[in-house]
C-alpha cells in the first residue's frame, strides 16, 4: 500500500510539472510537425507556425524536391499570398505543375485573379452561358420536351478565376507570368500593355506557338494540337479556345472519425515501423496509442483534444491524464528499483566488509613492522 501511495504521489507531482510547463498543441498540428521533423528536418522550424493544412501540403510535396523547394521559396517571398493560394489550390496537380515549372512567382497572377474581377473572364462566361442556353432551346424544340432546360452558371467565383489563372500559366508559361508585377506597397498589378500584346499574340498565333513548343520539347503532338494551330490561322474562334481553360472536376471524400483522421494524418510516424504497421489491423486507436508511446508529446495534444471535446478544464484533464499515464511508469520503476536497491545495498555492504578487512590487514602489517623495528633496535 505504501508503494502504491508513493507511486501515485510521484505521478501526481510529475503531472503537475508537465501541465505547468507544456501547453498542448492541437493533435493534428502536432502530428504534422512530428512528421515534418522526420521528413523535412531542414524546413520543420520555419513551418512550425503554419496551419496544419499547409504542413500537410509540404509533406505531400516532400516526394518532389523541386516542388518542395519552390513552395518553400514562395512562402518566404510572398507569405500572405502564398498561404491563400496554397490553401485554395495546393492539392491541385495543375497548380503543383505550374509551381514546379515556373517558380514561386506563380502565386502573383493566381492571387490577382482571386482578388480581382476580370472583365474578359466574365465576357467569356456570358458567351458560354448564351451558347448553352441556345443549345438547350434547340434541344427542347427538337425533343418537344422541357426536360433539357439548363440554368445559367452565374457570375464567376473567386476560386474559379484563380483556376483560370492556373490554366493560363500552364498554357502560356512565362509569357503570362511576366505580365504581373509587385508595386512598392506589395500589391500585385497586371501590366496592361503586356496584357494587350500577349492577348493579340495569343489571338493570332497561340495555337501555332503551342504546337511549336511541343515540338521543341520533343513531346507527343496530338491531333488536337494540330487542329488548334490550324484554326488559329482563321481569326474568329479564339473565344471558344479560351473557354476550354476552365474545365475542372471536384472529387468527394469519405467521412472519417476523429481517431481515424488523426491516425491517417500521422501515417508517416507508424507506417515506416514494422510494429506500427502490424498494429494498424487493430484500428486507429491502437495506432494512436503506438504513436503516443513513440512520441510522448502527442499525449499532451490528445489530452487537449479530450478537454475540448467534453468541454472540461484543460489543466484538470492534463493533470488527471498525466497522473494515469505516469502511475504505471512509477510502479514499474518501483518494481525495478526494489531489486536494484537490494543489489546495490549488498554491494555496498560487501565493499564495506572488504574495506574493513583491508584496514585490519594494513593495521596488522603496520604493527608487525613497528615490532620488528623495536626488536632490531634492542639487538643493535
């Protein structure tokens, strides 16, 4: 009973120290930071203060050193704009492609399109809506039914405008990128002269240039590339050509529980381990427990998540949680220290006995030497 009481007391004191010294981070952010330290140690410190979503993007970018370097540079040179663009388009393969190919400044036109309405895009959307409405009307007359009616798409959203910018970058590259500059206030401006010249160039010879670029890069040339190059010779079809830039698809995602999502976020912390991979078959809680054992800082984040979920005082949950975590450790240490203390006590007693024996022999030797000296003196 005394052993249990001492263990509880030590665990409680340790829990108070941990709760007082360490404030828990959100679990997802902590898992991301640990993986960054493991995967991108050179960038872990500079990304420590970023949102978990941005840290997750950099973990995904880590497989491509060029993309990772360009993304880090974008975050350093244009931090505010880069964060907005990353959170909106960071997971898009099209965005990743233009970022890797043209560098950190691609965030300038994308951010400009996000923040500003572009008359050309609105005109293109209007033409597209009109074309769809006309086609729907023809179909209704042909089928003699109202089932084919279509609604207008409405104004272009900011996110759609940014997607157009990514497509322009993909098609025009540095020609489009060079039209955007930063003024003294750090605001993006679109150079109108360059815009008009590039627009004329694209209108008259955009397809031909695209075909030549593919040939110069020794890329595969399809019938579509040849067709658009031929159509550029006949002026009047450019609006339809530009409309193909805004195509995209959104993918849905399944719903995960909190523990499943957390375990998935911490995948890099357990998939590389044989033990962690084997625990995966027992589910997300077992994986999280394994991660917590390997990285105790996760325990603090888990306790913070529990306090937030059940609306409990954070400090109280930390103290109770860490006491329960440390109690088995203290008991185990007591069990290990008991035999160790017994062994150390025996060793001390043995050394004490040897010391006494050595002193006794030394005293006997000294007495015998003194006796011999006195005997020699009398005989002399």
